[in-house]
C-alpha cells in the first residue's frame, strides 16, 4: 500500500533520537530535515570535515552532534538511517567492531537508503535479526532536488512493524513511503525504477536531438507534447535543459551505471531480459568516455549531437 502523506501530518509526533550515516548529496539534506522536524540527530561521515560542516550549518536547531564511528553514532539511537555509495560501503559502516550494529541498542532499527543489491539487504537483515535488531532496505527516488525539498519517494523492504515505526519519522524527508514486501523488496523496486528511467531518458534524448536537427523550436515542442501522451517527469524536468546542453542536476552517469550493474546482476539471477537497458548502459559508457561521468543522466543526448 502506498503511503502518500503530507509531512505536516507528523508535526506533533514525539521527537526521536536518530543517527544518520553518510552525508553526501542525498544524506546531508535528509539528515537536515530530521533535525528540523525536531529529532535529535547524531551524524557520521567517513570524511569528518563533512560532519563538522553539517553540524555547524544546523547548529541553530540544537539537535545535531557528530560521532567518530558508526557504532558511536548509533549507540543512543532508536533509528539509524544510512545513505552511502554501494554494497561494500554499506558493509563497512554496518559491520565490524566500529560498525553501527556493534553500537545499536537491542530492538533498535536500521534503515538503509543506499541503492544497493537485494542480496546485501537480505544479508544485513539476517545479521540484524541475529543481534536482536531490525532492518529495513529503503532506497529512494527523487534525486538531489527531492532530498533538498523533503519530497523523496521511498521503497521499503522488511517487516511491517519496523516499517510502521519508522514511517512517521521518515516523512520528514519523504512524500511517499511504501512497504513493498519482505527484505530486499525495496532494492528490487528501485531496480525497476532505474530500468524505466534508462529507457525514458534515451527516448527523450533521441527526440530532442531529432527535433533540433529538424529545425524545430524545442521549447515549444516540449510544451506541446508534454500535454499529451509523451509527458513524463523526465520531459517536464530535463527536456528543456537537455536541449540547452545543461547537465548539472545531481544524479550522475557514474551512479546510474552502478545502479544498472545491480539490475544486470539481479537479471542474471532471476532470468529477466533487459535488452534495452543493456543498450542504454553502453550509451552511458560512451558518455563516460566523453568525460561525462559526473554529468547527470540526461547527458545521454550529448552523444547524439
């Protein structure tokens, strides 16, 4: 069941003590929304300078402190949120003597917003259960703008009780927070999301390049077709900037290729066929070869010009 609730619904909830591990492009604004919602937030980042800068920026809330290890950050938290780069990064902040699991209180909940594999989600869920902890895999969609605006779409895998516990807290940075099924289901749903995006962006790229070569006014074209069956989030938010050759909007090609690698690994396991996605992945490899690894995903259009 999709939960789409205005965050103001939860303004009166009791403040919680939470931790946030990973203060990157997504994690920092997510953690900031938690502090602004009244929760006490302890943060950890592998680069201490980011933690220090975050705490300085949010000092006026009186709600943020930093820790030197994930275990220290998690030690007083009811809920530990995390958003790092990949499976190995996730394991590095969760497991081991200084990992979050080593410091968490019995019954505490770990919520992972990393886009990672379903395999690592199930692995960490099993490890959490063995320690008397709870685990939710909860990758997000909405990009940097969604994180900054507190309007992310979150796809969750795990137990309903744990999901219901974190729901009102996570609405500080979410517009939709959805339980998709058991452990790993959130990550699998995010893979579906990325498959959709890959095809959409390539189609939009070809349309923009075609229209420009045909001598059309692409701003006008996009306005017109955006009112019909071609409408999509990508068209509304990236069509015009693609036509202008602007590619500085958050979600990088390097990250997309990482995510599509997860799709291909899972497809090998479950037998799914993803030929269009595989082709678009190679187009993204071309963009990397052009020096565009940090351009956003709409830069696919650049290889057509």
